[in-house]
C-alpha cells in the first residue's frame, strides 16, 4: 500500500519514495480493526521542505474478508515519513494483508 500512496510525479513524492527505501519500522500496534506503523527515517536522507509536502490522500482498498473497503493513511512529520495507519469500518482486520486491492 505504501507504494500506491506514494505514486505520482514530482520532487516531493520522489523524496518520499527515497525516504521509504531507507526507512525502518520502529513499531506496529494492532487494534483488532487495523494497525499503526511508525517509521524512522535516517537523518542522512533529505527531508521535504516546509510547504513542499504533497497532499497525501487516504487510500481505500478492498479485501475479500471485508464488506467495506479499508482506509490507509500515510502521515508525515517535519518533512519525513512518520506513520501508516490502516483501519476497517466493519468487522475485524484480516490476517492476510496480501489480499488487499486498491479501489480505483
């Protein structure tokens, strides 16, 4: 899903993709209806300057075990990737994350 969230043209999205390539997962918390993943991006990777950050929209994705699409939200903090939050609106979070497909 991260790749789909960072698709597109422009320097800011390219910088975020470069950050993602170097990022590590600090933590992942499961809530039963989703998860929150926090990232650490090395200081050596360039940040996005103030006002240059792209508008990141939530991504909706379907899963065969969910009646409604789930939502994925990528958050930035001080020009760096900070976290990915995902949640479903009905039912519990599926165990097989590979079955998610982006809603067009």
